[in-house]
C-alpha cells in the first residue's frame, strides 16, 4: 500500500524541523549539555522508504562536544571506526507514530551503535528531553524551561512551514508562489532570543532563528510573555480573550495573521 502524502508531510516535519531541535536542547539545557562534553559522534534518525533515492529518509547530526552540525534531510553513513549511532525505523509511518508518542512494539526503531555506550546514552537523554518539551500539555514551572519550550515550538512551526512549502503542500505552496518578499515572525516581548521567522518570496521560503534584522517583519504574532505564548501554543488559553487583554499582539494586518495562523495550525495538526 502506498504511503499517504500526509504521512510524508508529517515525516518531513519530524525529520527536518523536529530532529534539528536536538541541537537546541543540548545547547540550552545545562544537564544535557554536560553529557556531550567529550562526545564525538555522528547521530542519525531515519526511516526506510523504497521511494527515497538512498532507500531511506534521514537527518543526521555531527557532534563534537559543544559543536553541533545539523544535516537536515541528508543520509549519513559510517566511515571507518568513527562512532555512529542511528535509530532506524522500518517505515515513514513507524517513525511518525513514534514521534507522535504512540510508542509500542510496532513503533520502536532498530538501534545501531549500542556499543558506543556513552554516545548512545547521551543521545537518548537528549531525545527524551526533546520529546518531553514538544509533547507537554501544561507549561513548566521554571522560567528557563518555559523559554526552552517556546523557542523549540517557535522553531518547529516556522521550519515546518518552510519544509512543507519545499514539498509543494497545496495551500502553503500556493501562498508562497503568490507572495512578494515578506517575513512572518513569532516573538515574545523582551525575549528576542526566542524569536523565529519564515521569509517567503515568489514560491521560496526560508526559516530563521532569532529576530529578522534586515527589515521589520511584514507580520509578527507577538506574545506578552512566555506564559502567554504557551497558553496559545498548548491550546489552553482563549485566543479572543488573549487578544482582547494584550496577551497576543498582532503586528500587521489581521487578514495576513489569519493565513499565517492557519499554517501554524496545519503544522501542529500534522505533528500530533
């Protein structure tokens, strides 16, 4: 049976937008960061797929202590005796189910590199930390944890839009084709380090982290605080009330915000 296109959309989001967040987790979480201090390893998460040029879809990360290089959408292969750890899923559907939290005997991947114990355990700690951040249903108590959660979710959403455009998702790609050079951003007041954006122009998109500084974004969905952002991101706040009381601020035309917001919901639905 052919894999539905929606499964490929979800897979693209998980491999090319979610897996790269491992670098953010390892950088921003001191406990996780400490586990990689003496690690030199190539990590890969992949899904076997007969339609893929190399027989699998993957993203790999090259880690040398504090230095992480993310290769989204690219397959890596072990060279010589270089430490190499891989989680290889039997199919696109299996990987998607795992990342959606449907963990069971049918969704567990083949684990390669178990002989590299230190490298493997550090990676699994980072992966589990990322999973807890992205699957949360309530805001954490600590401000640092709130900041990390908002940053990861902002990055996932903006990267997800760009990745689906590259796959020519009907609605997102049509929007991109018709758009002049514009930047759409997500931000929290007084916390520019958590900002994220997607730039769109004549069918092409590029997601970015931090503030877009070359010009003022065409539209920014801004939140008054991390708590306000998480209220919307976790769908536990009333958007109309949040807008009325200033927890959500739309810098730009509401009609453009509705389109942008709709795409954010599309990414969220595909990742659930």
